[in-house]
């Protein structure tokens, strides 16, 4: 607990012993009002606001630690664990960071990319990803197979693009960059749920609304969330997708040839459908 208490103390600019004592009292079942009023000498007169924040941060650390343990166990069970992964997960500061590290190794659903691999198209995806093949149609024709259900070169290329799109989505730096796009440049929009115009009249201001999410006042955001919770509004939060495409393409696309164009298509598709919560 010492390292966690040290981290919380630094975040709140209080002494480590104050955090340790507060957490001990919380673990014993004491309430925040009780600690703030009757255990001032034990916590160095921490306020109820400080105690609430200590509890929040302590709870987040517990959840993070539990998730780290679960991810490390899964990696070990599937034979992926190594010192590098163990260290990366150990240093992760958020659940989102842990999930990004785990994503490439996470047991996969039957996605389009998994189906494409089953059809033997991963070598073609690697060729395109390297951008070292100029005649992609000719390369794709080598993977046509009645047995594996690859009917023609277009079918092969579509499957290869599915695999590449999944690779892009699993890059940790890609997900971090897109989260930054969400935080800085996302827009929030709302529309009325069809048929709820009359019952949801209190939310009529947001029946057709859009603005920069980062600049929207908190009271307006909360009102829109209430409208969604009460099933009168449908909300969407999304980044500037054209900007996101440009940001990723500048790093992902190295050349200018037919293979590069295939990669660019994957990048566009991924950015256009990307949906990830902000941590």
C-alpha cells in the first residue's frame, strides 16, 4: 500500500502518513463524515473533500490492480507472458493503458480478420503492410482458393484489408493518438429519439444539436446525458475523423504505390468506425 499511498499523497499534496491513516479507517468501515469530524488528529485534519478524493483514488488503484492481475494471468495461460509485457503492465497508470497493451493478445471473437486468417490471407496482409509489393492484384491472385473460399483477387484483398485494419486498431500508439483526438477535437451531437418529440419536450433544445465537446459547459453536457438516460435523446461523441486519418496516415503510410493505397483504405475505414471511451 505504501507506493499507492505515496502516489495519492503526491496527487493531493498531503503527507503520505495522512493518506495511509485515512485508508486504514476507510478499510475498517468508517464513513467520510465520521473520519472528518471525529478522527482529525489521526488524519492530520484532512477535510471531507480530501477524504472523498483519497477514497476515489484508492478505489481506482484497487480496480486497476485487479485488472492487471487478471490480464497477467490470461497472458500467462495463453503462453504470451514475458518480462517486457510484465513490466509494461506493471507501469500502466490506467485501465485503458492496460487494455491497450493486452489487446493484441486478447482471445479474439470470430471477427472478419479472424475469418480472413482462416482463409490463409495473413501472408498477403503482411506483404501489403510492408508496402513492398507494387502489383497487389497479381499478388492477391496467388491466394485464390476454392478450398478456402477465396473467389478472386478482390476477395483476397478485402480479407487482407480486414487483417490490416485489425493490426492498426491494436497498435497502442494508434489508440493513444485517437484518444487525444477525442479529448481535444471531438464533437458531441444529439438528436431526438423518433416518436419522443412530445414527451421529451423538456429537451427540445437538444433535438438537433452539435458542438465541440471540450468547450461545452458542464450543465449542458449533464442535461444531454439525462435526456439520453431517459430515452429522449440519442448522443454521439466523435473526433474530427479527417484530422484523425491525416494524423495516422502520416505515420502508417510510408510510400506511394498500390500497396500504400490498400493500407490507406484500411486506415480510413478504421478511423471512420473508431469508437473508444475516454479514460
